[in-house]
């Protein structure tokens, strides 16, 4: 039986899901679905005309999905759209689902107030399709929405539980086990661990991760790349960072890796103090792989490089975890409009020479870790500005010389 035509409007505050959304809708269309979809991200509301057209599309659609990240303020038209929907006769209102971000109380409150079905089995099903993500869940979401809108009974699967953590390598099977992956590593080589966001894996936003993996291997080292959800979420039932360290990066009490690369933002321990002892237990150098929120053109032509907020996310906060700050290895490129949905797509793309530099740096730190303590040579450089004798080692509120003496005593105690 031929399906009826219908329309869906989708907004995403983060834009991370737009590629998977487009792939899922294409699969639905290829199988006989007849949906017109309009999808937008926050960056696309750059003038009043764009906002007006999107609002018009919402009011004349069959279904609206608003995915928030940071409460209602993360959608520039939120209040205006809610008022416009409220002015419509109840029978004429589109199906509305507001998708909150896990742990974001403001977006949960917005969903509770404005999603008509909030808390119901219907709302929970829609939430899980989007939360679990990936193109297969978005394909099933289209079928589910059609069944709900038209009281139809198209075959539709329940939301698919995605892998929350696992090994990723561009040349390996997607479901490769840890044991099978470890069997391919070369004994006697430095082994570099990489952990990164599960959303990059889920939405195939992996170009800079691939670049980093290949750069490490080109230098003759092993690499163990792991995607994961950093913090435990009760709604997802994921393990968290401690499981990743224990299961992937350690063999009992012994580290499998010699150095860990971290392209994730913010601080692990500031957000979750329960993780305070995690990286010291792992006991390997921890390098921050900085990722720019702007384009390569903006970054490369700027006299400052990364902006102050980017430095906070990529450097200042990770230092609380003991991260060694390295160099920017990727930039966020937003220069492609999806022809099906009209959504602005983004990709993190590698900065080739910086990726190679970080790979060499990581391997050198790994080699240093393997040296006996009495074979290591350490240089200590004092701050010296302005360049006068009375300003050597100057630091407000600190005694640099006493600190260095204490440091040297610790070095001596450790051989």
C-alpha cells in the first residue's frame, strides 16, 4: 500500500546528528516513504528571513522535533514557536517532540513544559530513537512517526541500543573484539592509546581520528583507539571512563599503553570527582590533543590562533587532569549543506602537519616512560620576564626556587 506524503521539521542545537538523520531519511525514502524534511542547525539562523521561513515550515508541518542542548536558549526561535503553536487550534497543531540532552536540567524542564506527551511511552520511544542515534534509529524514527501520524502499522523496530564504547580502527571490522584487536599489535613497540567521543564514531565524524591513528602507525607504534561515553548516564547504562581504562588500556594492574591521547574537551575530574584517581592509576603520560571549534581558515589566519574559550576547553580545564598540552590537530569545518534536509553539516578535519607532530610527541613521551629513572635527563627553565636578574623565576605568591628544590628532592627519591 502506498504511503501518504507527510512533512517533518527537525532542529538540532549541536548538529552532531545531522549526518545520521540524513542517512536515515534517505533509507526511508528508498524503501517507499514519502516525507519532506527540513532540518536546520543554530548556525543557520543568521538573519530574520531564515528564522521566518523556518517558523513557517514548522507551523505547516506534520511533525516537529526540537533537539536542545542548553535549555530553550539553545534554539533561537523557541519562545516564538511555542507561542505560535499555542495560537493554533489543538486539532491543527503538528506533533511536537522536544528532545532534552541527558543531564541538561534546563532542556528537561523545557521538554516537560512544552512536549504534550512528556513522560509517556510515546514520548520515551521518540526520545530513545534520537538519543541512541545513528542512521538506523533515524530510519526507524521515520517509520514510527508515520505510524503515529496516520494510525498505520508499518513494520517498525524498537530503538536500537548502540555500542557505548569499543575499539575503532578504519581498517578493522566495526565489531572487532578487544582480544582480536590486541592480537594484531606488534610486540616490543610503543603503544599509544586514544580515547574519543562516542558521537564521533556514531555519526562517522572520524576524519581527524583516522588521521591520528595513521600518523601514529606511520611512526612505527601500536595504537589502541577507543570511543566511549565519558561519564556514566543512568538512562543509557554505559560504563564510563573508568571501565575504558580498566578494560581497554590496562591488563590487570599493568598498563597496555605507554601514553594516552585525549581529543576531548573540558576536565574529567572537575566534572566527575569520582575519577580523581583514574589517570594516576593508569600511570602513563596524558597528552591533550587540542581541537578548534572554528575553521582552518579562521585558525590559520588568526594572530591568536585558538580563541580564549577554546583555550579554556582544550587547555586550562584538561590541565586539572594532569594533561600535557600539545597542539591543535583538527578544525571544525561547516561548509556543506545536505541536499536532502537542507541542514548545515560539519566535520572535524585534521591539520596534517600538527597531527604528525602530535604522533611524534606522543611516541617520544612513551619512550621516555620506558626509560629507567636514572637514565632520564630533565631540564628546568625558569620564567624570566622582564629580563632582569631580580625577575628570574618570578611568580606571584609562589617561591619558584623552593619549589624546584622540592622537585629535585622528589626526583632523587625516585632514582
